[in-house]
């Protein structure tokens, strides 16, 4: 592997003009496609193969309008008044009439006709049906609907517009999110002591993001792309793009400081540090691509989109970066006598002019390794305790910002009509003769809802957690609906239990009516998505951990090192889950992080967090431990190998972790609760994994294990391929007096 990558780096160095031109053309082509096609988003959650999705598709066939997106207008009269008073009733009627003429509106249900009025008469609810799904709404359609409420507001009513049509339609990236980039630049400058090196590192990351993210947005017209996917790809691609270039560039400058020929240095840096980059990137790509096994389209696209961006970052680091290093020549070498030159020169010559901060920390850690291991494991275990209470659900309008119109409507409906109105369930009664469909729906409504109420067509007093049920006829006549309003909110566990109870009762209802009975609606679909993701969490974790063990077994040719890495990964993931639950579910420090509301965690956050954090954790594991193994292979004792590896790699690992943390942390400021939760989990995970697990737990464990850490059975040693992560096959590094390359250094343009 090292030999192959060294050849690739040398070739990119020698043909730097051609390589750079190719990347410029690729970037220009991607931008041209993006400008021509544009980006389109689809935030609809579907779950193929589930009962709820099949019934929803069938409902779309029977009555397209019933399966379309809807909005809600809630009217609340002042204290002591009712909406039936003439001045309020007239204003509501005017709003209903104007809403019916709004763009793309199919129909509006008058609250007085549909009896959607609270028992005390203070609130009324009008339902607006659109002709298209949410992603198909034209720009301005929702604004036009909101403008129709002016008459009711002028009359003194409190009015709010919300519903499914006002769900997430995009994630806005503002200046705050680029604070992470500014911090990354500062860290790079401090790490390299060179503006040129820092700028080159950032430039390659930007090119990778431009190609990866631009290509993703350009392909959005061909695939269903959620609005969260590009943000996730940007966040991950920017972090790994900077880090991968950092690994290679830092090795290159260390070799230049020792007087190595620039071409030879580029080849060796690409062959050694580049191998770590390839394996680290490969783990991220495989883990993110593995999200496809869950079987949920939006999650598959999200994972593949982020994986593609990471793949581009790896290719940029292995080709474009060596080409740019060729243009820079020796100008990247630290200036003689500078602090950077003394540090890099000492590292390359294995001298010790003074112990680095990383080496001093490693020395402190391994002084009492058993105590370090116990304190670290117990501390991470305590942080992981809240994860035992993890609850999963898809976000709804209740998770929107408090000043958002859909959030105000959601809260008003919950207060006046009850939380279940925000998450109705739909029971589809299908496969009947036209003469019996409505009768069968009525029987189902009686069974589920109980006795008729004073409101015509409503039944209550049936199943637990059912507020009431309403039978609805469909034009086809062979099917009907029963709208079931729970007493609990759409994200509450009681609603999930109600869906399970309805499905358990379906065979009895089918025997009673002779119809096909299924439970659907957006609330049921969201519950099915969360259940499938929850069921996939443990198998996905086993696959990810198993992948880690296999890859690290190949890289380090050791049994215990991969097992130690897997355990450390599980500890950091558990602690990250615990932090997310404490903030987003329990509400600890919610105001500090701008969390609009507390409740269940976004259902796909755990698998994405595991996939991304796994790959990034392997970055640090491979880069840090490979330097320790390199020291051990060259004759150092186990403890000296730990100290030597820390001396060489800790500065780069700390810089990489700070860069990733700053990038992820800057995205916590985004209003979108999905991105906020993922960014927070990743920021905490990176912080814990890099500084607690890799920089503290790993040296302590290796010091405890001693030589047994690198033990591998002989039969397995013969069976495993030799990936040569340390670059031993490249031969000894040439001295300044005897450069390996026969070719003189090309003139620097």
C-alpha cells in the first residue's frame, strides 16, 4: 500500500500542472452543472415495505388530495369570548374563503361545517388541503396562505398557520457556521507556523468540498435529496478534508526539515501518512454507506452523499495536495533557526531537545497506567448513563423554533384541541363494495372511538388513548377512512403504543367488516421509521465494531490493539449519546445550546453519529498508534514506543481534533434541530474520543500490555496481507547528502 501511494504521490508531483488542471476542470464542470440544474430537496420520510407506507400509497391512488400535504389555521378567541360570535364568525368565514383561492389549494374545511371547534367554543380549526406534496409547493404559496389571515387578526382573534406544509424545507447556512473555518485556519497556522502551509491545507479542503458538495447538489434532480444531506456532507467533508491534508502535509514538512529532497519527501509522505488517510477514509465511507442496509431511502441517500464527499477528500489529499506541494518546492520547509524548524528537525532526527507537550502528557498517563485506565473508563461510563433513557422519534413542528409560525400553530392546537390533533392516525378500510364501505368505516369508528358524541360523526370512549374517531367516505366508494385522534402527542410513547394496539386489533376488525384494515398517516409512518431505526441500531453497532476490528487487525497486525480500539470507540459513542440525551431530551443546558424544545432524539441521529464518529475515531487511532508501532518496529521498548509515537503524532492529532471540533461545534448554532443534534453529538464525540480515549486511554493500555500489545499468532501473521502501513518497503529515508531521486528538483514556478 505504501509503495503504491508513494508512486501516486511522486507521479502527481512530477505532473503537477496536469493534475491541478484536471481538478480545476472537474470543479468548474461541477459548478456549471449546479448552476444549470440547481438544487432540489425532498424532505418526505418514506419507509418502503411497511404497512403505513403501503396504505399511504394506496390512499394516494384512491384520493390523491387526501394523500397530499395539508396546512392548518387555528383561530382562538379572547378570554371570555367564543368564535361563534358574529364578528369572529364573519372574520373566520372571510379567511376560509380567501384561503380557498390561495395558490395550489384544493379545498378548505370550514371549522363550523366540520365541527372543528373546542367544547368551550374558544378555538376553531380550519384544514387546508393542497394539490401537491410539500416538496412540490411553489415558492410563495405558504406566504400567500398566511396573508389570508389578516381579517381574523383585525377582528381580534389570535391566529396561527401551521401543519405538515410548514415542515423543514431547507437548512440555512449563515456566517456563524464559518466560525469553525476561522478556528481551523488559526489552528493550522499555529500547528505549522506557516501561512503558506495553512493556506494550502485549507485550499485542498475547499476544493474537495466544492467538488463533492457541488456534485451532490447537481445530482439532486435525479435523486430524492433531503435538505439535511448537503449540510451533513458539508460538515463532514470540511472536517475530514482539512484533517487528511494535515496528516500528509505535517509529515512532508518534518522530512523537509531533515533536508530531504522535496520530490522524495512528497512521495514518502503520501506513502506513509497517505496510507493512514486511505484507511481512515475507507472506514468512514464504508460506515456511512452501511446506512443503506437500514432500508430507508432518505437515510441511504444521506449516508451515500456524505460518503461521496469523504471519498473526494481522500482523492484530493492523495493527488491534488502532492501536486500543490510540487509548486511550493522547498518553500514549505521551516525557516532555519525558527521554532518550527527546530521542532520539525528534532522530530525527523528522533532528537529530544525538550519534551513536547504530547510526550509529557503521555509520560504522565503511563506513569500509573492502571489508574489512568480506571479513571478514564469510569468517567466515560458515567457520561454514558443518560444514554440508557434514549428515546427516538422523527421531528415534527413541535421541534421548530419558538417564533416559527408552525411552532406557534402546533402549541395553540395542543393547548386548545389537545396534543393528538397534531398527530392524527388514519385507518384505511379498503376492498369493499360501494354500498358497504361507509357502514364498515362506521363500525370501525365505533370499535375504536366508542359511543357517538354531540359532534356529528365523532365517537369517543373506545380504546385507551383514543380521544375520538371520525369515519370519512372516499369518492371511489370501495374504501373509507377512519381518522383516529389520540389523547397523546405524536412523539409520545403512548401514541406508539396506540399504533401497535390498532394493528393488533386489525384482524378482528377485518373479520367484523370483511375489509382490509391498515393503519397509516404521517404519524404512523414516522413511528415505523423510528422503530426500524431503533431495531437496526444494535446490528449496525456490531457491524461497525466488527469492521473496526478487521481493519485495524490488517493495519497493526495485532489482536489486542484492534480490541482496545473497538472498546474505546464504544465508550466514546456511549458518552456522546449520553450528552445528547442530557441536552436534547432532558433539557440540561438547553438554553445555552439554543435547543427550542426537549423531547425524543431524532431517530436517525444515533446511526449517523456512530457511522461518522467511527470513521473519525479511526483517523486518530491509525495516525497515533501507527507512529507508536513504527517506533516499536524500529527497536524501541513498548513504553519508549508510546512516548516516541506521542512525540511525533500528538501535535497533529490534537490539531486535527480541534479542527473537527470547531467545525462541528459551529453547526450547533443552526436552527434546524436535526443538524443541531448531529453536530452537537459529533463535537462532543470528537472531543472525548481524541483527548480522553486516543490521547489518554490508548497510551495507558499499550503501556499496560507491553510487548503483548503487538502479539499476533504466527499462522495469522502468515495469512494476513502485509499492508506496510509504516512504509518499511520504501527503504530507509535518504540523507541530504545522498538523495534517493536521480532527478533534480524541477524549477519552482
